[in-house]
């Protein structure tokens, strides 16, 4: 299952929830939508599954048989951010009802339910009503209900919500297995450290707009274009001497023995290091790469500062 979204826009009265977003998701990929509350992730997903209509732009779905006019229920699974389980009914009741709605053969449904319950360590609690389960265990049941019919496209809104680290790993393993089987996975999440390990491609959003998209390397090239190095040396001497070098953009003292050095992107670092080492001996150096979370926060802060500057100029 392949997804092509082009120039998609969605407005709600005074708010533009999704602002001219384009992206491509291919079969066998895990694609992540990232951003804080209000970024536009859920609005984009709702348009994809047909709950709302776009004001502008297009969504094209295709599989090995060619373009699809729209998604049919057997094609995809959708785990919404707002869950919908029957609290007074048991785990088995809930999952059995979902399987029936999906048109699964009773014996096949029972087999899959038992397998999933065992995987998520819920077999011994299958006859308990949902209201007795923790938020994390309810999340696991909801995820099982989403995957019971083995869809080609899996759309998950905050799948890690309420899960402890052990169960987060379980879910990550499930999504990786879906990818290996050629399924298409589109998810939205806050947990950038998890997504950084999991996703093939991602879209970072803020206020409905795309900040960066692509692979982690492509996003890093967009959000962290400067080359930053961690160097062990005499920090005071480095600050005194290296600031004057043409190839150095900035030198930041971290402690007495460590500096972070921003290098001009056009400088050949293989030639730069011997020159710096003659001025201040270096004990070690290594590239310093920010994580996805840090890059995102830095970008948000920069955008907010730019907005304040513009507002100040207009005032």
C-alpha cells in the first residue's frame, strides 16, 4: 500500500490545522509524523482515513493492483488517539466483537486473539473487564484490536501512549515485523527517541507546517547543517586561539577540558585538525550529532524567535 499526499491543507475557522503538506509513504516503510499537540498530526491522519475532507490538495492511495479510489475497511487499520473500548466488557468480549465487525472467521479470530494476548502477557487477564486494566494494558488491547484483521496499511495515533519501556519495546518489535512483511505503517508520536530508532522516514510538523522531512540523515542535514565537534583539550587556550581561525564558526567551552567547535561547512576538516592541533594540542575529537528531540526543540525555538522579531518590526 502506497500513499501520495500532495499540497494538503485543512482549515477550521480561524486555524489552519494542516498547511500545504506533501509526503510519500511506500510499502514496507515506517513513516512517522512528529510534533507537539496542535502540530497538525491528527488532522492529517483524519483526512487520510476519510473522517474529514481536505480544503485543498490530494491524497492518492495505490497498491500492487494500481490506484485505489479510496481505502476500504479491510485495507487498513486505524488506532485513534481517543480510544473506544467497552469498559464493562471483558478483553475477550471486546476483541471478539471487533473481530466480528471485521468479518473474521470465528476460529481464525480466536487463534489470532490468543496469540496476541500471549505476546502482550494478557492471557491470564482475558476474562477481566476493561475497567480493571491499567491505561497501558488497555492500550495493548486497543492495539491488538487494530491489528486483528492483518491489514496492509496500519495507521497509529500515539501508539506508545501509557506504555512502560518494556511494552514500548514490544510495540516497536511488532511494527518492525509489520514492516518486514511489507506492510505500510504510518504513525504519529511524541516520543522522538523511540521514533528515531524505528522510522524509515519522518515529517516534523509545527502549527500545521512541515519543518523538515525525509530520513533521519536528511532531517539532520536540514535542521543541523553545521558541523559540530566535541574536542578534548585545554578549553581556555582553544577559546583564545581557535576563534581567530578562518575555518571556525564558533568555539564553546563545555568545561575546562572540553569544547564544542562549529566548523565552516566548506572547510576540509582533514586539513583543519593539524592546524588546530599545532595551536592547542587535542587529546581527542569526535562529531557531535544532536538527537531528533534536541534538533526539533532548537528549530521550534528559532521559529518562535523569528516570529517575535517579525511581530516586533510590525508593531
